C-alpha cells in the first residue's frame, strides 16, 4: 500500500532530525582531531622554519586581514611559518587541493584559534569563514572535514560511509518535494548509525554513541519529530523559498525557533535559587538570597547568618565577623542581594530603620560597598523605593544570545556528570514538555537545562 503524502513528509523529517544528531555526534570528535592534527603540523613546521613567525600573509582573497596577499604568482615567504604550514595543509588534503576561502591564514599561528583556521581548509564549500568552531558547522561540513583531512581519515575505518552519508544529506535537503519512502528513510538512518559507530575511534566517543542511540529511536519511531519542525515544513511548503537559505535554516531550526519566542513570560512555579560559596581568602563579593533572611534587616547581619555562621565554628565567628567588617570598610566590594520581592522587613526587630526606609535592607553608610538588588517588577510598584536610595535602575529584558548561554551551561554541567547532555537533548525535552515559552527568562532557561 502506497504511503500518504503526510507519511512521506514525516519520513523526510525523520531523516533531517537524524542529521541534526549526526551533527551533534561529530562535533566533539572533529574538534578533538582538528587539535591533534594542528599539533602534528606545528611540530613539523617549527622544525622546518626555525621558528620564523608570520601573521601577515593572507591566502584568502576574500579576507582583508594581512598585509601580503598570496597568489599563485606571489607565494608565501620561503622558510617562514606561513609557507611551511601551507605545505603541511596541502599535502595532508586527500586531493591535495585545500579550500582556502574559509580560512584566515594570518591566524594559523594563533595558539587559540590557529587549529580551527587550519581545520576549515578541509571543508568542501564556501560559507564557513565566520564560523568559530565545530558547533557552528552543519553535518555536511563536519563530514567533509573527515573526508578531506588525511590525518583524520586515517583514524576512520570506512571513509566511504562518510562520503555516502554526505551525499544522503545533500540529496535529502535538496529534494524538491521533501518526501521519502519509509524504507529509504530507514536506510538513511542506518547509514548515520554506521558512521557514528565507526569501529576505530568513534565507537568509543560518548557523544557519537548518544547520537547513534537517539537515531535508533527515530528509526523505531520511539522518538517523534518535534512539532516545530513539522509546523515549519508545512509553512515552507506553502511558499516559494530560497533553497540555499532553507538548507541553513533547517539545521538551525530548533535554535532559531526558540529565540523567536523569547518574549515576556515569567514563571512563578520555578523558584529562583542562586547560592555561591564564600571565598575564605577575603573575596567578599557575594550574591545573597533575601528570601532566607526575612527575620533580619541589616545586610551585614544577613551575611553573618548565611555565610559566617555556616562556614566557621562557634569559637571563630566573632573574629570572622570583624574581618568581614574590615574588608567591607577598606575595600571596594559588591553585595548582590537577590530577590527583594521575597523579603519583607521584620516587624519584631528592634532596629533604627525609619519607616519609609524599611522597603529595602539596611547597610551602614560607612561601608564602601555597592549593593546590587534584584527584584521582580511588581515589588517596586507595591512598595516604592525612594529615588534618593537608587543610584541606577536597570530592567533586564532577556539574553542577547540564548543559544550561547545554554551551550555554556551545558558545558559546565557536562563537567560534573558521567552521562553527557547535548543541545539537541535539551531542545527535545523543552519541545516535548511544551516549555518553549518559558525560555524568555534566563534563570528559568538555566534551570531547565539542569533537569
């Protein structure tokens, strides 16, 4: 029985969804091999050029950096770093023909980005010049680097599988009808799994194996294609759109859609909890949670309660409190008091705070300290703070780059756990739980990534 158009569209989307996992699974591997390749090149280059440096020769005609433009008639300076690295890159290309339009050769010797500028020479098409790492490269680009770099290729058992998968990716995304037969889709997904389970090294890569597991679930239809991909495809099918633009959008679809929905939602169900450790070496810059100090009104007393009493034994607390007072008096410090909306001035405290000043915690004027107080907007309208008590008033609207924030959070979390999480795992969770609207609040985005 012939499959319906809707089913064929779904088959096509399953393959695209799988390709996103291929991209996720290869990113770390390609980055690691690119760095290893670069160190091999550096060792060889330094031995040949006697450490002659050069950061001015530019082989990319479309790049404005550098004073010396290198062409066929005007090569790199012999015996210098640039010339030796150029030769290493060229002889290590599978077809002896690197693609220079994506690289900035003035940065080849840069200890921080040099490896990546060299790695980009093994891409097969333009459009990657401004990409700063493997996380910004699509599946086709990552596969091309593996295929074209002789150094990386020697660590892969069957490079032909990589070539076939790259062809599958390009053929699938260029399909004019965005349809696939069910068996064809399953064959494509099997090819992805085969690549990610290459027996020489990738089979031992945790991210590659997590991606392979997810693709198996896609094939078994355990993991459904996110609704936002289906919705976007239906929109595109009703309009005439540029294919090249579409190819870039489809692989960044999950992230782009999330960014568009970052407007104005506050979630009361998610409780803010930010606690930082106290630096025993005298760094008293501190974020203080006001919710835990509703029986106190003096910020220094709150710090003693939340920090000193928890860190020091009973017989050392008075001395520690005096040290804190001295530091706050003699040094420029910052106290971040988080959650004014969760704090009220205690009624049974015998303090000297004037009634009109009981809307915010008290700090002695003799202390050379900047106090940064956070609050939800409603608190400022319900209990107004005098303008004379506010030096600067700021409203936070969101993050400039949510994707970058979330990736950094995942990187930090992955350092502390055995089972690593990926951006796609987070996107899948948010989509499945229909929590996309909550990502407009940065702290909620961070908490969702920790789930």
